[in-house]
C-alpha cells in the first residue's frame, strides 16, 4: 500500500497484525517475551532483530507500532515512546549531555521543562544560558563553540510566541550544536520541524495525540542513529518506557489526530477573531491573527496556527477568576489538546512557581487565561466566553 498522505499514515502505518489478522490494533499487554530456546534468548540479547522484543522497558510491539506511526507522520527516521512528555524532554536532553557541556535555551518554557534546564542539568555540571527566543541577536550572542544543545519550544506556553526555527537551527548547526525542540503547541499535524532542520523533535502525547485526556505519554523523534544509538540505551536503562496500554490509546488517538487538530484550530481562529477588539480584553493572543507579532513566521513554518489561544483580561486576577468561574461549557483544568475546551490561569497554576518579575517578563499577567480549544461547536464556545466576560 502506498502511504503518502498524513491521514493515510495516521490510520494505517506501523500496524502489526497477529496470526488472527485482527482489524483494530491488538494490545500486547506483556512485559516480557518467551524465547523458543536458550540459544534464541542468547542471540536476542546479543542483537535483537527487527520486531524481536526482550522486555517492555526496552520495547514492545504495541509501543513499536506507535513509534513507527509517529515517525512516519513527523518525517523522521525513527522515534522512541516514553512514559510522559517530561520523560521525553528529560531523556532527550540527558542522553545527549554530559558535565562540561553548554546549552542555550529560550526562556519562555513549560514549567517542568524550565525545572529540568534550570535545576536538574546544573546539578550535573551542564551550564545553561537562557535567551529571549524571539530575538535572534540573543541566540547569536549566546551560542558558543562549546554549545552542545539548543533547546526551545517552537510555540511558547502560555503566551504563544513563535520562534524562528530555521534561523535558530542555522546558528546552532554552524556552532556544531544539535537542536532539540518541544513541539507540543505546533502539533505533529502542523509541524515542519524536521524539514526546517530540527535534529530532535519531542512531543507530550498526553496532549493532542491522546486528545481525549486519558493517558500520559511522550515521544522523541529523530535520526535512527540518535534514537537507537543515544536515546534508547539511556531510556531503556533509566526506566521511562511507555506502557503498552497507553501506546494503544495513543495509536487510536493518532487515527483521528489530523481531523481533530484541524477542527480545533479552525475553532481557535474563529474564537480569536470573534473576541478581537473586545474592550475587556487587553490582548487576544493567537498566531493566526494578522496582528500577532510572529503571524507571518507562524504561517511560513507551520501548516496551521494551533489549537491554543490566550486572553488577557484587562481587569486582572479577580476578573480572570470570575470569568473562569462563570464558564459553563469550557472546563477549568490544565491539560491542552483535549476534545473538551479547557481554560487555565497560568499565573496561579502552571506557572505559579515563577517569581513575579519573571512572570511579567514572560507576559504571564494576572489577567492571562490560556484557552485550549476543543471539539465543541465554535459558536457555543464564543457564547460561553462572552457570557462569562459579562460576569466580570
Ligand atoms: C504538557 C507539556 C509537557 C509535558 O508533558 P507531560 O506529558 O505532562 O509530561 C512538556 N512540554 C510542553 C510544551 C507541554 O505542554
């Protein structure tokens, strides 16, 4: 079968059928595998062949199907699935780095990514320089000959700044550094990260890939050399493997990923346009709005603008809380990419740990609400938001 289109790959790629020729993917919910002989066990430990498994911490048929499907989608040679998005981020970084190395990272990061870069890596002798990701001059000044890794979120959380991936990658590669991107907000559907030069592309599968808020998971995409030579040995011995059950949920999530993400992005665009200009909102932030500072860049480096927007309520925290408490359709939570629309107050939840001056520097104001747009009717979501704004 020729699988050229993304949707075809998302439905079929990587499926492993048993002797029963089942239609839906089987769940191989097993930690281990039986060898036909002692000699076969010895041979497999020496070198496992294609689709030969040893132990689920190393690999499993259901997990391998998920890895193959996501690599085909992302356009990388291979992928390794992990227990969560953070296992993917920390595994990608720690497998590449050692004491004495230098990392340059954008400052606007998901809280746990910031923890890994700021608190964990420094304990093991890795120096990290933080830059304003939207300022190429800062990247240029910070990347040095001993820089081993450049890390960034292509679209930042929660303020949706878009980083010029091609330019940063060119600077990094000129210095011999590898580029690791956390691509959650771009989603694998809209991502062009591989063709723009990113070496390692990381997703939290907990978000759009599951898409229904059930399981934790993550995945690291890259060259076969990196995935099997550098990452896999590290991951399989440190224990961040994805459960086969969760891999099965994620495989089913992938089947509808393209349809869901495009529908959610279309609603996000409609909501952003409907709310733009509302006097109660200091800012409506969505890369799909022509007024977004990196609108043109977002258009050039992604196939869509994403499923998340941010609203900045001019009247501050109390107004933001009244707004959240008045929502009837949209739920208050902190996941994103879910079929259900979710509103988050970053300053008091996901980014609570940040000192106030850093929150301000990152645009995480007391009135900022992050809105992950789900699969409900866009008109219902706009009505819910307008009614809640009337309550502030
Ligand atoms: C959620 C998220 C993560 C972490 O993923 P988990 O699956 O929760 O571990 C990392 N980076 C970004 C940008 C995220 O949104």
